[in-house]
């Protein structure tokens, strides 16, 4: 019988287009430590440097009043809109790093995934603004949160603008637009539920954002839908395994919660069979270790 067409990443590796291969590589994926892969600790910084030009170009399309609030939230400007330097931005760029790593894992080009990486950062910052949470970068901790400076209306308007910019960035890929909008609705629903139930209900952890990041990386890397779904599940599992506050607060899109009780290899098992082999999963595995800070 004829075989299903194969997805062909740019590096020559292939994977079926319609489902996982019948022969899986062993599900035990290497767990590199920071010493085994020293570059992984610099991955968020590299991702931040790569997406900042995209973010700055996006902000230049906004009305002045909204752009000032967004620039303050990102750590680029003071309350009057005066530049504060390039800086590290507001928080760790874990989401963009996961986008770029996922695109590379499926054989895609990083350049093609940069809009998606910037979109994930915009979703992250939008959710922080709507939840009334400031970024956790050192510069952000030394100044008042955005809502305290610009009020609820100003912060909310900036959050809406950032979400709209995120959708615009992935507009060329319908699958990405649908996924992004669904995730924005999910995050909005969680915030509304907490508002209705009171502070006793915790906001969601970073799983929704991490899943979005990995899935968008797969989409922009040219992966078939079943691989994208596996990457989404991996990202969500990584978020569930992330440590509790305060360490996870820098990563969570809407506040931190204690990490869920999961098996030590649970997130990595989602990658088994979805990627061509352990080598393709190595960078994502290293980021998983970096995020969860698990020593083995």
C-alpha cells in the first residue's frame, strides 16, 4: 500500500505527516545538566536579544499613549516614555526560548520562528498586565508596577494591545492564529474564574504559556499537527513541573502556583516518538532541566 507523505525538515530528517511512527526511539531522553550543556543557561538571554527587535518594531505601530505603557512594562522606558536603555526587559524570556528550541527540534529555521517567539512574549506580558502582576527582572522590581503608574485602564489597554499584536505576528499561519486565540481565551477564563471566586483560587501556572510556546515553535518549524500537539503537551507538563513561587513567578504568565506532582520524566515522555530522536530533543530537555532546576 502507498505510504503516507512525510514531513521533511530542512536538516534532512523526516517524520510522518499524519501520525507517530510505529517504531519509537527509547523514551528515556538524556537529561543534560547545566554543566553538560552550558549554553542552555544563556538560551533565554539569546532569545531575548533575538525577539527584542521584533517587539520594538511592533510597539512602533501603536498609538503613543499605549506604546508608553507597553514600553514601561517591558522595561524599556520610564513613565514619561523616556528610554531607559536596552536592559533585560521584564522577566526571563523562557517562552521565546522554548519557541525557538521547538522550531529547531523539528528541523525548522530560527528566523521563521522569531515572530512566534515575540508573540509568546507579548501574550506573557499581556497576561501579566491584566492580572496586575509586574515583571520580575531586577529593574522591574526596583520601580512601581505598571498598574500603579498608569492605572487599571492604562494597563488594561496596553494588555489588549499586546494581545492584538501577538495575533498579528502569527497571522500568516491559520493554525497558529487559532491556537493563540484559544490560549488567550483559556487564560482569560482562568482570570475571570479567580475574580469570581476570590483570591483563594490560584491563577494558572506557566503550563498554558509554555505549551503555546512549544506548539507555535513546531508550527513555524513546519511540523505536522500531531507533532505540534505533542510539543504543546510537553510544554504544559514542563509548566506543571516548574517550582513553586518565588522561583516560578518570573515564568508564570499570571502568577505562580506550586508545581504539580508528576513523574520525573513525565514532560519528556511527550517528546518520545514525536521527534526524530534523542538528539532532536536534547535542547528542549536541557531547557526543561533549566526551568525546573532538577538535579539528577
